[in-house]
C-alpha cells in the first residue's frame, strides 16, 4: 500500500497526517508524485510553448492552432470518471504507471507524427487528443490515493503540494523549453520531456510492483462544479495562449521572462492557498477567500488594453498567482474519493472548449481583447455562483457539523 494499511483508521493518525507506521513510505512516494505532476505539466505545456514555431513551419492559422491546442482538453474530459474508478479498484499506483508510460511515448513521437505527410494538423490534433485521454486519469488517481491514505485534515495541503508540482513543471517547460526552442529547435522539447516522463513511469513501476448521483441534489455541489469549471477553463485558456500572446505582442521580449516569472509567483501562492484551506476546514469556517477569483479577473481584463511588456508580465503573474491560490481551497470537502472526484472535473473539462473558441475569436477579430474579455466574463460568472451557493460542509455525510460563515 502507498501510505497506510487499508485497515487503519483516520483516528489513529490524526496527529501525524499519514498513518504512523507507514510514514517512511510516504516520504518516498510524495517526492515521486510531486515529480510526476511536474513532468505531467512539462509534457502538457510542450505544445503551447512550441505552437508559434510549429505554426510557422506548417503554416497553421490561429483557428488551426486552437484546434490542436484544444484537442488535449477534449480527450482530457473523457477519462476522468474512468481514472477514478480504475484507481479505486486497481490501485492508483498502477493507473499512474500505465498512463505515464503511455503519454510519455505520445510526447516523444510527436515530432515524428508532425512530419508524416501533409496531414500534420490532423496528426497533431489526434496526438493531443490521445495525450488528454492518457493524462486525464492522473489527478483522479492522486485523489483516490489521497482519500484512502491521508487523514482529512492534511489532504488540502498534500493536494496543493501536488498542484505546485504542476506549476513547477509549467515553469520548467517555460524556462528550459524556451532555451531549448532557441538552441535545438521545437522537436527537442518533445524528445526530452518524453524520455524523462518514461523514466519516471519506470521508477513508479519499480516502487509499486456510488452513491454520487445523490450529490447533485445539493446546490453547493453545483456551485463548486460551476465555479471550478469557470476558473479551470479560464486558467487553461491562459496557459495555452499566453506564450503566443507575448510572442506576437512583444516579439523582441525574451521568452524565458514571460514563460517563467508568472509561475515563480504561482508556486508559493498555491502553497499558501492549500495551507489556509486546511486551517479553515479544521476550524469549521467557510472563509470567502474566493475573492481571488474576482481579483484575478481584474488583472486579466487589464490585458485587454494597450500595455507595456513589464505591465503585461505583472498582470499575468498576479492573475495566475491568484488563480492558483484559489485551487487549494476549491477542494473543500465536496468530493474526496477517486470515483467521485472525476464528476467534479468532467464538467470542468467541458468548459475547456474555451481554448478552441479563443483561437476562433483571435483569428476573426484579429485582437486579443475579445479573448481576455471572454475569460473575465466566465471567471466572474463562476465567482458569483460560488459566493451565493457554495458551502464548506461535507455533503457525503448525513450528520453535517455546524460551520461558521464569515
């Protein structure tokens, strides 16, 4: 088992977070899972980082880029439920290994697929779709492991730690990827990320050798689903299009600046959000820290006007920092089991068609203003719904404890 014996109970480990006799096992697995999340996002960001160079090489329009970039998220939403169910039945370690081994291969062969004849757009879209299918099971598997092995009061911080691994991966992909793009060409990013991800999958293999329908009667569940859908679709749209925005709007700017600085801000912000999440859950308080969603929208809308390069970097950094600060808190006690959490993410992933729609808006209007305005509108909608209907209580328990609202 990963962190604890199946027969152990949360009461025996309340003071330690992980079950005491298996804490040494946790010390081995947590860095590996952190590294895996890092590589997951390195592979995910490879295409957005290379999009401008690939579009130039293969003569893609903005609509074509939107189709390729959006292909990932269409695949991503199909395996969420399957990933959680498989993890609960087979064990999260096995699912993580199989998915990582598969998407590492897809990543490594992407440059070869891009050069197979004149149908490179179809091949790249298919590759991104398959990448989404294979990566879609990753976070449900992590959630399944967390729900079974970690006591409730420590889960928010642990998941925020894993989430920060993704932010580090985005930072590394932006920093090292920009340098590799300049020095060795866009193909090198896919080769390097694919090989490293394959090695991680091998290490994982060596280390490892439903009543959910009732939840939809709860307004708080719908509030969390819609809020997470809005903030995630906004975040992923920015993740996919910001490198292109900076490249076209500030062609002489250094790629390692705008691909690195926002994520240097986002990583500590995510840790703070997770820490505060655990604190308020333990205190039984529903704290309205979702104001971060509103503040991030304010910085995004500022990008709609004429801004200088330093201002754009500051606004993007603030927006991404506030968005990731909110991620740790949005896990508030609604879904924790692996087979249930995907229901939360599936609806979220349906909102990720924004990536493709944004490409269409940019191509038709020849302006980035419409994309940033659209993101702001979606984010603000999720904020309003969450503030009205969201609640910090367990909906999967019959006897809800009374919580303080401030």
